[in-house]
């Protein structure tokens, strides 16, 4: 570890590490060798102290530049197969937050640890906006390199264990299945039997929509559609068609389990979803798909306990079972 990477801030900034750790102990911490891939997303292409510190610790570091058009980032990121993604909140911060939101919402990268690197001086409003749009973790620069390496070691370990793998080898990256499809298809977005959104994508989008609804004080309703007949894929496809015909283009429909569908209704109060519920139940019954529907909404009377994505889902599913 060279002197330039010993401190990730300006030279005059120091942490009082000597109060707790000796120089030898700190050196032993930073000498732990990493094994994995770290993707660094930032404005511009020049390397910095963070990249140098991670490379010297043994990580393979990839670089992506933040631009005004961030839609390319998930595919480019997936092709690198990172274990963790660091996004620097540099100027212009709006473009960096857009990059965070795109990476956090896309199914090719949403399951990866995504961390926003904060400069020493940054407003609370920027941090709140970044969290509301992405749900990311944060690491403030300006301290010892040991903190960066400790966080990276932990996140890479968690990322590897989450997918049932040991530490990833540092050989050439394998070709990911959905990220590089020639036609640009995104196979991991959809349930193959019904064509509606997959459970993985829906659960992540639900978190994003709940955060957005809280931030802007907008209504949001979740419908859980329980249909025992939907265990058969052919019957599930019929129910998906009924839901698609009944709902608006902006509503989000997903198959969470073989017999459980969910519909997310932005800008809709739960108490005003009654006509839609009745229509779906009637049309599903005519199609030989009797179902039960439970609803829960943010900011709706009687749903005071539904503040998070998880509580919203639990409440809607519990009401669908009765």
C-alpha cells in the first residue's frame, strides 16, 4: 500500500487512529488480500485513490463513466460481473444519482451491493435523494483506507455467499445470460409462463415505489391476487391476461408465486380500488379462475401499519387469504 492510498482525503486530514490501533496493527489490517471484482462508477475516467487502494489490495477494479444517459450502465456493469458497485457522488450529483437509481432498479444489477461514495462536503438533501431513489448504502470518504477495505471485504463476502459461491476467481469474466442478449431482451424481467413481471423484479420495484411515494407524499396501493387454479401455467396465463386487460398501462403486474399475483397501483388510494377489484374478480370467475384479492395502501385509512414494502405486502396477502 503506497503512501498516496493511506488516506483517501486531502493530506491534511487525519484520523486519530493511534488512540486505538498501533501502526503495525493498522498495517496488518490493510495487508489482508482481497479476491473479487469491484466496479467503480464515477464522472470522468481518471483513476483515483479509491481505485488504487482496491487494486493494491488485490481486487480487480472496473471503471464506468457517468454520463447524461445512464441506461447503458446495467448491461455494461453486468458484463464485468462485479461483486460490489461503488458510485461516487461527484458533480454533477444529479447524473450520479440517476446512475444509482438505474443500477438499483435493473434486475441485472439490483441484487448487488451498491454503495454511494460521499465526498467530505455534501448536502443532506443530496444524500436523502440518493437513498430515496436507490436504497443504496453509503461510505463517506476522508478517513483511513482501512475502512474502505474492511467494507469491501465484507460486501464481497456477502455477495459471494448470497449466490451460493465462494470467492470468485480473477479469470476472464463469463458471459452473463441476460445482459448481453443480441436482441436486447431482458429475460430476467419476466415470468416465462405468463409474460408478467418476475417476483425478483417486482419486489425490488416495490421498494423503489414505496420510497418514492413516501418522499413525494403520493398514494400507492398494492393488490395481492390469490388464485389456487393458477398453479397450472396455462391457467396462470389466462389470469395474467385478465389482469392486463383490467389494469392501466402504468400499473405493475407480477407473478410472485405459482398461485399468487401482485398488482402495484401508483397514484391510487386503496379505498378507491374497489371497482377494479370487483371487475377482476368477476372477469376471472368467468374465465374459470376464481380468486381472492387483498389490498393495502400507503396513506389509506385502516392501513396505518403499512409503511414499508414488506408491511404493505404482508397486509395485502393476509387480506387475500380471508
